[in-house]
C-alpha cells in the first residue's frame, strides 16, 4: 500500500466520495504529515512539492481503477477505492 494514495482516498471519502482537486490540496494535511520539504515550491513552478505528489498519485489511482475523473480537476472514488481503505 502507498501512504500517499491511501491518504488521498481517505481525503476524498471525507468529502462524501467526490471532490475537487483544490479541496484535496487544502485538506490532505489532515491525512498525511506535510513536512517543510512538502511545502516548499518546486523547481517546476510555484506549486508546493506536495501538490505534485498529489497529482502524480491521483493519476496512478485513476489508472488502477480506484478513482474516476468526473470532470476537469474533480474526482470520485470507486467501489474498488473504498475497498482499498477498508470501507
């Protein structure tokens, strides 16, 4: 199991199973400890490093069938995703 991916799934469930990416960014710190390194802007732009982590893991979760992309920047957890986190 991947700690980031499980935290993202739990974060999405805290929003009734469907959420905008900006809400994940805002609330992910309740599900995973964000270090000072996570909060620093990356060399790729203005985004904090943790936002790149979140986006990368969301892509992986979608490809594995744990999430579906509902619309641009909006994701919904699947039954498979709920099972992964024990729901």
